[in-house]
């Protein structure tokens, strides 16, 4: 049961004021209600918005998850999209950056431990608390832009989830039994994202920590990808984020993208 309520009003000024970053989150576009933060962030990127521009909405009515799925964000959650201009070689690491930043910031603010389910979900106690979507505009020799979208369940009660996902999803408030200040989470998240992005820009690697946070590895899984459906043991991940799946006959399949479910 949730205890108490808080004044958790967001604004561009409340997010940027005193934020300890150099560029990520120094320009924030805030909307009380928006169809999709990804759409607005993409438009901003195509117009040459400063790197680190953040689009955030209190309520998102037509958000998108991976594989064309809907991602609705009612008031009380976090829906934000971040504009970056990374190097081509760093594109595979953006999913690592985003998921690790969520893990770091959730633990810093709430003390909750979380894990990453390959490729882009963050889970607490085996239930999804955050989804991540990355869209890019790429030429053969360079990246025009990248947009990282993060949807984080913050202050949702169990009954707020659609019946079909109530057993699969959770929120920070549900895990803690009290409401969580979204502003604190957002500001922490932006700081963590910049730290990790600067690590990449300096030639560092996020691969080892990301791999070690993957709850999928070592598990018997079923993967649905564009190429087909595969079953086996999730043996490892490549440095580009691909999943390495060991099949029943010993064959090793490299999967770039797909949906994973655990098998008994």
C-alpha cells in the first residue's frame, strides 16, 4: 500500500537548476501532455538541437516501445528522450549506457537493486520497471543523431497496470511501499547518463559492467527475432550487444535483436 503523496510537479527549470552536468539536461523541453517524447526529440535532433537536449512529458499518450508496441505513460511516471550525436563506433553501446544509467540512478535514489534483461528492459525482482528505445539517423560514414527514450514506472499502483501485464510489471513505489520523487530520479538519471557517455567519448568501455548486470545470461530462453524463433542457453553477449545463444545441438547463434522469454 502506498503511503502519503508528494508535490512532484516537474518543469524545465526544476530539472536544469543546479544540475551537475556539462551538457546533458542543460536544455530541457517539458510538456504536461505529449503524444511521444521520441517524436519531438527526433524533430529537435533533425533541426540540430544542442547535444544533451532532453524532451520530457508528464503524460505520454502515443509513446512507442520496441517492435512497434505502444508505451503509454500516465502521470506519475517518467517519459523522457535524450538527443545525442555519438560516433558511429559507439552506437552499440548506447543501450548499455541507458540501461546502466537507469540501474545506477534507481539504486542511488531508492536503494533498490535491479538487473537488465537483454536487450533493453530493466527489472526489479524479475518484473519490468523500465523500457528503453533507441532511434538513430545514420549515414554510411557517420551518425546524424541518436535519440534515447526511457520509460520508467515510478509512482504506479498494481491496479494501474493493464491486467495482462500486472504480473510482469512493477514500479518504484510498488517496490518501496511509498511514492518516489520523480524529479530526484530524473536529475540523478541525467547525471549518470553524462558520466557514462563521457566514458565512451574518452574511449572507455561499458561492456563488462553491462554484461555482469544481465539477468538473462546462463538462463534457458526462447528468443523471437526477425530471423525466427530460437531456444537454448543464453551463453554470453558480444561487445556489440548481440546475444550468443547455445542451441540444443551445441550450435551457437548470434542474435542482434529480439524478444526474450525465460523457459523452465
